[in-house]
C-alpha cells in the first residue's frame, strides 16, 4: 500500500488550478488563508473577485501539486461553511488569464525595440516617461513569464501581477447558486437533504 | 414576537432542547445573564474556570450525542474557553459556545476586555460568528446548532456584541430556514463504492475492522456488530472507538495503536484488508506510515471527504455516515470461515497474556490492578468512566473494559490534561442515571481542584479516583525510555487529598495496598454523594505495549517478563 506523498521531491512544477465559489461575507478570505497556513498548504497564487451574483465571490487558486496535494486543498476548502463549491479545472479546457504591470527602464533608443515587443505580445504601454515605461500584459501565465524574460535585459524596475483567473470553456455555469429547495439544499452534495447524522446516547 | 438579543439567546436554546448550560458571567455578557432569570427551564452551572465550562459542555455532548452549550464573557472569559474548544474540535464533539463581545461600535478600538475572539478561535472551531447586528442573531443561533451537530460534528462559537444583546427584533425560531449553500454533508455512500467494498470484504482472508469514534457519533453500534458477526471479521477500536462494541464481544480485539494490544497491532500489520469505519488514522493509531499495514487493501468510510487519503491511501473511499453506509453494505457481506486467521490471532493473544502486569505476583499497588478491580465490581452496570490524560488514561483503555455503550469518555486528539473532572460534570447531567467515575492522575487532578466546588454546589455524585504516582507519569515514562532516564520536571507533590476532600465537604477514601482497593471502591460506590479516592500507587511503572514515535506498529516495546529484564521489542 503506497502512502500519500506529502513531498515527493519532484522539481518540475505541476500547477493545479482550483476554482472556488465563496459567500461574499466578512472574514471569508481570512478563513481560507488561515486554512492554508494551518494545513501547511503551499499556494502559488490566489485571486478573489466579484461575480455576476453580488452574494458570491470567486477564487482562483493555483497550487503546485509537487508540493501540495491539490485534492486535499479542494477537500479542506470545501469543508469551510462559507465555501459553496470547489472544482479542480486543471484537466478541463479553460481560459486562464494573469495580468502584469511591468515598469521597464527605457530611454528613447530602447523604446522602439520595446514597442515592437509589446506589439508581438499584444501588450500595451500604459505610461511613458523619459527613463521608463509601464507595460500592461494579460494572458496565460506562460505568456507573461515569456514576456518578463524578454524584458529582463532592459532592466525591470518594478512589477506586479494579479495572479491567475480562470473560466471553463463552454456554456456551463459556475458563478451563482443553483435554486434551493425548502431545506436550503441546492442538491449539490447531499443525497437525502437532511444533512444530519443520527445520534444516540 | 419582539425579543431582545439576550432573550433570543435563551429562547433559541429552549427551542433546541437545551436543558443545561455551563458558564461564567462577566461584563460583556451581563444582559444575557440578566435574561436568564426569566428562563428557569434552563439550568445554568457555574463552573470555576471557563476552560471547564467548555470541557463540561463537551462532556455533556459526548455523553448524550446532543449539543453541549457553554457561555463566557468577552476577553479573558472567551480566551479561557480555547482549550476546551480545541478538544471538541479534534474529537468532533458538538458544542455551541456563546460569548459576549464589546458593543459593536467599539469593536476594533481595543475597548476594555476586547479580544478578537472569532480570530482567536478560528482554527479551533468548525465555524464561528461575530454578531454585530440584532437582525442576524436568530439566523445565526439556528445555524450554529445545525452546524455543530450535523455532518462531522464540532464546536461553533457565537460572539455577540453587548449592544446586540440589548437590542430587539422579531423572533420566530421555527420559521427560520437554515440556508447554507456551502454546507451539505453527504450521508449515503455511492453504490459503486459500496459494491467494490463488499467484493473486497468477501474476498479477504485476513480482514480487520477499525472501528472509530464515527461509529459512536453516527449511532452505528448495531450495524458494526452485525458487520463483524455476519462476515466473521475481528474488530479493533481506536481509543475513541471504545464503547462502540462491548469490550467482551468475542470478535473485539480491543484497542489498536501506540498503547494498543500487541495482538491487535500484529493483526493490523498482517492484515490483507482494513475496513476503517469513522476513524481518521491518527499517528497514534498508525505508527510509522511507510511501514503501516503494507499488505492490506484499505476501505475507508468517513463522513468527512478530507479524511479520505489524508494519511493512508485508500483503495475504496466511501464518503458518508457510518450508519447509513453500513446499512447499504450489510446485505452484500457474506460469512467466511477464516479459521487460520483467528488461530493466528489467538496465538498472539496467548503470548501477550503471559506478559500482562496482572499476571505479576507481588503486593505493590499499581493502576491496572485498581482498574481491573473497578471493572470487576462494575461488570455490565450503567457506569460511565471519564479519564484525564496520561498513563492512567491508557491503563483505563486497557484494563477498564466497558460493557456500556459509549461507556468511556476521554480526550483523544488534544490529550488535554484537566479534561476529566469537568467532562464528568457535563456527563453527569446527560446521564443522570449513570454512576460516574473519573480516573485522573495527580498532575491532572491538580489542574481541576477548583471544580470540586462545582461538584458540591451542583450535588453531582461523581467518584474521583486519583492515581497518585508522584509523577507526571506519561512524561516520566518517555524520559525513562526515550531520553535515557533523564527526569526533568516530572516529579510532582500533592496536597493531602483527604484534607482537600474534607475542605470541599466530600467523602475522602485512601488505599495504599492491594488489599484495601476492593473495599474503598465498594464504599465509594455505596455512598450516595461525591467521593474523592486517593490511590497511592507505585511510582515508576510503564504502560506497555508502546510503539515508540516513528516506529512501525509491530515494533512494540513490551513489558519485560521478569523484573530487571530489559524492555523487550516486538
Ligand atoms: C496519551 C495518549 C495516547 C494515545 N494512544 C492511542 C492509542 O494507542 N490508540 C488509539 O487508537 N488512540 C490513541 N490516542 C488517541 C488518538 O490521539 C486519537 O484521538 C484517536 O485515535 C482518534 O480516534 P478516532 O479516529 O476513532 O476518532 P476521531 O478523531 O474523533 O475521528 C472520528 C472520525 O470519524 C469521522 N466521523 C464523524 N462522524 C461520522 C459519521 N457519522 N459517520 C462516519 N464517520 C464519521 C470523522 O470525520 C473522523 O474522521 C491517544 C491519545 C492520548 C492523549
Ligand atoms: C494541559 C496539558 N499539559 C501538558 C500535557 C503533557 N502531558 C501528557 S501526559 C502528562 C502527565 C500527566 O501526569 P498525571 O496527571 O499525574 O497522570 P499520569 O501520567 O501520572 O497517570 C503530561 C504532562 C498535556 N497532555 N496536557
Ligand atoms: Mg501522575
């Protein structure tokens, strides 16, 4: 019988993308962060944002499966009362986007080259001044990584990234509550709707 | 109906069927205590330290299966609850804690006795609430009870601002609907998994059932017994699974793990199938994971999906309530002979019996002797035994063989000293017809002495047996066996327990020799009120078997067969 490998020592990253729907209530982010800290989960990135439903926020969480067991992260997130649903979309067709603002050293000479690169990456120059420019780039993480690499020789002065957001392709819906029955169950996870264990003294 | 926040607290408790609350008043919860005077249906027990309110609420819950309730003021009152909540969290005990908080407009201002209690208790509660708006209070009260008792039970804390306690709102508890879209415990197992589990069971030659606390929490005692008898499968229990099946049941191999029975640990290591029911493969249960039950397939039934594959890789994981899942599984299980398997286990048992400390012929008084005498006198009667934490706890698990359903209450996951006496107070309200015994060490007893006053004030006829070995025995044992006999801060003196008993007005009895034990136990049992028993026991006796930390489950230290023989391995 094999063991759950908590740290199998692989060096190559194996990113897993989890999407979580959470109730938009005070303290929910603290609960999630506290869970990650308490269980020693290593998180590559975490983004939170609003959805089309004001009562619900959505998190996109990237974990490196070589360091942290993604299924354990999902199962433990799901245990939090304010987490409505969790889905590992790594194996599903998704659109994923990260956004970076990168401030690069650029004198008039270098600006031309940089502009060309910006075009190729379909990025944008959003601020320009005599010694530097700010570039805005969006896309899958790999694209951002690649652009950063290309900009490094010019001298990156400052950078900030939002972290990944993801959405599954197709017409499936993962950003609102399905209708509930009278017991307050949405039929997602409960088979008999009572949610109650039976006790005896 | 208009009700104040303070009234809503008590009305909600009434609607939830709460009969007793363990608590301690203070500034930020005063409106609630004021309103208590109008609710004589609810009995409030004034403990002597809030930690013990939380333990007592847990004791009530452990003994009844219903939600236990404790109450404290803001700041120091609330922080004192933390140990008891952590205990309830690790052992899945349904508790609702209600704390007062400074007024909502003062929250965040470092007001007098303000502590971020929802922050402090975040990791030791299943869920918690800060109520700053009276409109939310009724809903929160209902959710708190629902969350505490459903699914995998646990403690829920409700922190109520003082102005909310004074404010009023419309209140109709019955009309409130619990709407928790993210909280849907699953009860029935998936049919496909049930079928695969049954196939594994029917094909197994050396199976062992690992029965845990989840059996007790789901009330699956009958189903457990039926599974074992129908399939002819031996059962072993975790510490918290004790009481899920009578200790004398012929298929019960008794406790597994660090201080489990040697034959049970050998059986687990040699098994070809583990059927884990409502247990979480704690490290005290498995020993070294890499060498744990290497040849066994694993079926794991647990209501909490996060437990499956957490420590041990599972071949068939079934998320669901133990009672429901066993109900699905039972019709598919077939009888198998397994003669060889039982013969092998019997051989291990015979070897272990020869090493038993009870087989040792001498006069010195030791804890197993006391416990087996207690066991002999109690037999199958309605007695609940509560332990504290330490050597005496492990010996209770080994030698006090309870026949009563859920007859042993103990702190498993947190292993919190000071647990025994307040837990017994709580249990005594849940089981008024039981005789209640506490087995406690001289260390743990001295953490709980103040609660003797609670016992007297509340007229709880609890029998407290102190195993006075003059040491923090379990730590001393580790220092002896693991730290080369270097004793560091483990020697502990006690006050004169007879004078303590007298000071609190309870009966005191002492036994110093084997010959006195039967008599003092009998006398304590025949006395109608609380009794403090002082057993002066041998100082340096060790609990065996013992799986040293990091060792494989079958690599146990065993009791030497003869005096001064070195500790045996295997
Ligand atoms: C000094 C000391 C020594 C110890 N030595 C040992 C030892 O030798 N052996 C030993 O066994 N323990 C020992 N323990 C206790 C140990 O630390 C654990 O507390 C214990 O093993 C946990 O038992 P459990 O998994 O059955 O219960 P819990 O920890 O309470 O886990 C219960 C499990 O059941 C699940 N569950 C809850 N409700 C249901 C339901 N309705 N249906 C299905 N599943 C459900 C839960 O999700 C959880 O996974 C020791 C403790 C101390 C303090
Ligand atoms: C609150 C708390 N503090 C410390 C410990 C560590 N500890 C575990 S067992 C033990 C010794 C208990 O001594 P005693 O109560 O005399 O019982 P004995 O082991 O002697 O039976 C200690 C200190 C603990 N479990 N809980
Ligand atoms: Mg002691």
